[in-house]
């Protein structure tokens, strides 16, 4: 009887130790989870992606993109059957402003400049066609910004505009605390220039989300267009956002990796096949959106 009492007491003590060890284990595991969550939070804060893009669709007139350093307004302008996509960019740190290919509706740019309170600091022209340059002189008269176009374009077409200065392939333009890289991309015109600003790429009529610029105009060359597309594929990061001068079904501001997938011209590897397809007869009439 005494032995049974001792055994029962031992079993009871063993069960108590077991339950206590379980409780301690759960407490320890909980602390480990809390510790790991704390470390994860600190890690994410320290190593968070610095360049995030958000799209604000609530705005009626302007689609809006934002990164840690830049604000970008997509300005859709229209005259008769022409619809252009222009871009108003703000450097957050300095509040300096940039316009790409100002066209048609001056009041839209004026409104953005007034809201920002800093006028217009810089204008970039992707090429010399009238639908991309027709407000250049007005911008210079009103705001006296620096205005740039490729030297190839100015020489080939004899373009002259108030305050317009030439830039060359690979040249870097200062914009606030940011840097803009000039990328010469002939094809649509002899001196078409794309501009790379952080993860924003402004392509004018060289590359659209759905295609590329026509190559049957004065100074156009489909072989050079092929070379320009291959050049962009090597230079532009897959996560960069593409902002063309026109849209034909897809809004601007699509990641480059997506453009490479859906754009047929980016998937033709043979130059002659590219040229034949780009110059094919009976192409559909252009429909801007």
C-alpha cells in the first residue's frame, strides 16, 4: 500500500513536470515567433524596396504614378483626331518639374505647374514631329525651361525652336537630384530619343505598349528600328515602366517585361522578317485611344 502511494505520487509529479514543460515550450515558441516577427519587421524596414510604383485611378484628368523620388502625371491631350500622351514629372526633393513632348492643350500643363508652384524646369522632346513639339515654344515663352532634343534629329530635319539645345546618345541630363539618360533610338525618325529617368522610360513614337513607330516617313528606317528595339532590350530593366507618346488599346505605364511579352515587334528575332512585317502593305489605319 505504501509502495502504491509512492508510485502514485511519482506519477502525479511526472505529469506535473510534463505539463509544465509543455507550457514552457509553448511560451518559448511564442517568444521565438514574436522575436522572428520583430526581426522580419526590422529587416523589411531596412531592406524594403526603395522604388515602388502606385497608380491612382481616382483622378479624372491625369493618371498618377509615384516612386520614392518622383511623381508622374500622365497628361492625355487631343486635337481633332490626334491623341497624345505627355508626361509631367516632379522631383520630390527639389520640386523641379519636367515635361515630355508637350502638345495641344496648354492649360492642362499650366494647371499642374500652378499646383506644384515651381513652373516648368525642363522639357524633353523625343523627336521633331509636330504632335510632339507644338507647345515647346509656348513653354519657353511662359516658363523659360531648359529644352532638349537629339542633335541627330535637329540636323536631319532642320528643327528650330525657342531655347532648344541638342543632346547626344548616352548623355546624362540633371533633373533636380535625379539623372536622366539619353538613349538614341532611330527608326521612326533619324534622331528619335528615349529618356530613362530612374525606372521611368519615355519612348515617344519609338516603342508603344502594343507596337512600334511607323517607318515609312522621311528619315524613317525599319532596319534601324529593329536595332533600336534590340538596344532597349539590353539597356532597360525588366521592372521599368514604359511611357510612350500614343496608346492604341493599352494605357501607358506598363512594365517593360510585360511589353516584351505582348509586343510582337519585340519577339521577332530576325531583322529581315522584322523589316518585312513592319513595312507590310494594307496595314490598318491608326486609331488613337
